């Protein structure tokens, strides 16, 4: 196993150099063509030993804030968390086991959500649990119709 060097040197510079090397002008553009890839998978693609998923998250958040697209960022991260935790889609029944799996996706997602959007994220979580989507629902990107209903583009 290789040594993790993700925090050595100028990691932001390294992150954006890798994005440009792959032909993208932004981290958002790079991530957009991989809408269901986890943050760790995106980091691994950019540099398994020297880019971390949290660095990708930080860069995506920064770009979203700069372009006033934070709600789209919040939906994007939710899609990634759901894809990682629920690869077969939303469970048919929310029993104790499936609630735990859903919580493993929604808990970190809310933690990753900027403070300006946390209340909306909590409302989205409450709505998903109170009125679950159809069994097997699996958003394939941040523009998923249900997600846009739950988290419409209203920048704070």
C-alpha cells in the first residue's frame, strides 16, 4: 500500500493541475461527467496517493459558492452519497437495517452541506424518510426531478 501524500505541498494547485491535465477547465466540469462517482472515486481518478475525497469536496464547494450554484452542489453531493450507500437504489421497505444504510448516506451529506443550506438539507431528509421515493429510485445526477423538487435552485 502506498503512502498517502494528499496533504503534502500545495494540494489545491495539484488538484487543479490534474483536472486541467484531463482536459477540464474546472473541477465541477470534471465531476459533472461522473455524476454518480463517489468523492473518493473522483479523488482516486485524479491521484490515488495524493488527492483526497475531502479535497475534491472542498474544491467543488468553492466553485459552487463562486458561481452561486450551492443548491446544485448540495444535490450533487447527495447523488454521490446515495449512489455510494444505495447502489441498488432506494430500499423497498424502511426497516431498521435499511434505515441505517440510508442514514449512512444522509448523515454525512448533511455534514458536508454548507451552513447556509443545512436547514433545507434537513427538510429534504425528513421528506425522504416521511414520504419515501419509489423502491429502486436512484438519482443519476443533480438534476433528478425529485431532487429538484425537494431542493429547488434558490440561492441563499
